[in-house]
């Protein structure tokens, strides 16, 4: 806690961590105390504009600062568990970027440390807060779409070779990224798939390298069977020039909904008035910006999860996405890679 009774916040890793910094700076219940990166120029890019913020090149040194209550872990993915556990054991709460770590085994170390320290752990899957996800999740959970029998999901993105080189050479490695297009880019959509469709039972997958010089994959394709009887196809790639859609398409016996990321493309529900459908398009057909204009105060993306994390610490409750919740998509990722390697169906 800071001297002026705010939650003291720090951010480690200043790539996407800069988004965390911006969100922390605009929330009045917390105060940015420090940032940490091994790259001094990245620290300066924050501290030059915010001279009251401390800069650390050594994470362990930062842990000694008693004013820090929460640390955002925005380091390369394979470092998440080691650094989160260190922070928890030093009495800090942590908000961890996706993926929680690159293996379930490592991620479970975070859960173990959470239980033993009693500190709060949140995990980022900011796309769950896309405005259109709330009515879609409600429509599924309330049975408005009937029995869900099919989902088709495709993350058709593009990354230049340079994305995998230079200071980002950890991208597309098994050791630090844990894989390629699936674990790095498509994990958000995979998480949304299991969140909306239910508990997976089995996966049958293939993977390949098509357009990049990397160790891992730049394309995966899977058929997923769910315990509730539904089926989904899931595709991830970083090869679709120049970067195409994020298809989230769900079909139930009473209705069909199709999205491209946060943009509603189709909303057809049996028995629903056409005006209700039109209203859905007015609100959600142009993405989060327009939805937020309809509902002042509605927030989305990282800012929602950072504010939730601060509130969780103040209120002594769990944040929106706990380690066990974050691990669900990671379990699926492990199963997909295992199936692609062995050519066999993997049962979860
Ligand atoms: N939620 C999202 O939409 C989103 C978007 C991008 C990245 N991410 C995730 O965020 C994490 C970071 O990704 P990124 O794209 O920002 O990577 P990045 O390589 O751009 O940034 C990582 C930073 O960590 C720093 N770093 C490395 N080792 C360090 C150490 N020992 N101590 C302190 N700093 C150290 C690096 O200098 C670098 O600035 C990854 O897990 C990634 O999957 C999430």
C-alpha cells in the first residue's frame, strides 16, 4: 500500500507491459510505483514521462520495495511461473499475461504458490471482455440458442519473419513461447471456445510450418469433441497475408451467432423479433468502440482486467480469471500439440 492509501503497482516486462502501464496510470485506486525491464531504454520510455516511477533492471531488487502490492508479469511466456512464484513468495499479488506459462506443470506451481501464500493471482484473457461476449455468453447459458452442437473457430492472422527475430527471437520457440500460432496468437480464441462451448473431451489435430523459419508451427488445425456432445473445428495460423479474420461461430438448435473477433456478423435466434436483431447489430456490429458508446462506463480489454485485479486485492476476492481458469486453455494446447505430434486423438 502506498503512503496515500492506494494499491502500489509495478509492471515487469515493457513490451505489452506498456499497455498495463497505461491502464494502471488511469485508475485512481492504484499508483504505478515501478517498472522493470532488462532494456534500460524501455524503462526510460516510462520514467521520462512519469518521473515519480522507479525503474529497475533487476526483478529481485524490485521485489524488496514494500510499497508494491501487485506486479504485472509481462515477461516472455516461459518465464511466467518462475517470476510469479518469486513475487508471490515475496508477498506480492500478481497479474500474469497469457499464457499463464507454457506448460500445465509450470502453471500449477503458480497455483501452489497462490494457495501457500494466500495472495491473489489473476491471468489475462482480455478478449473475454469484448462487449459482444456478454450477450453471447448469456444467450448460450440461458439456452436461447438451444443445444449448442457446432463451433467453428479460425484465427487467420499474419506475422512477418521479423516477428520471430532480433529481440523477439523467443517467439516461435518451444523453450520460451511453448509453440507458435496456437499458444501465442490463438490462445485467446481457444479460451473463448472452451468458455462458451463447455468442457472438451478429445482433440484430433495436425500442425505444420508453412511460411516462417521457426522451430514450432505456424498452423494448427483441430477437431474438438466436447463432453456435452458438441463438436468444434479450431484453426490457428500466422500465415494468412495480410492478417485476416478471427472467426468465432457458434451454432445451436435454436440459433446461430457469428463474430469476427469483437464484431458481430450474424445473430439469428428462432422466434426473436427482427428489431431485436437490428438492435444487436447497432450495438455490436462495429466492435467495442460503438458498444461502449451505447453503454457509457463499459470498458474492455486490458483496462478491465487491471482494474478488476486492483479491486480484487482491495476487496479480498479472486480476480476475474484465476490460475485454474487460465489453465483450461493451456491443457487444450498441450493436447493439441500432443495429437499433432503423435497423429492420435488425445482424450482430456
Ligand atoms: N494479452 C495480449 O494480448 C498480449 C499481447 C502481447 C503479448 N502478450 C504476452 O505478454 C508476454 C510478453 O510478450 P511481449 O510481446 O510483450 O514480449 P516482448 O519481448 O516485447 O517484451 C518482453 C519484455 O521483457 C523483458 N525482459 C526479458 N527478460 C527480463 C528479465 N529477466 N527481467 C526484466 N525484464 C525482462 C524484455 O526486455 C522485453 O522488454 C508474453 O507472455 C506474451 O504472450 C499478451
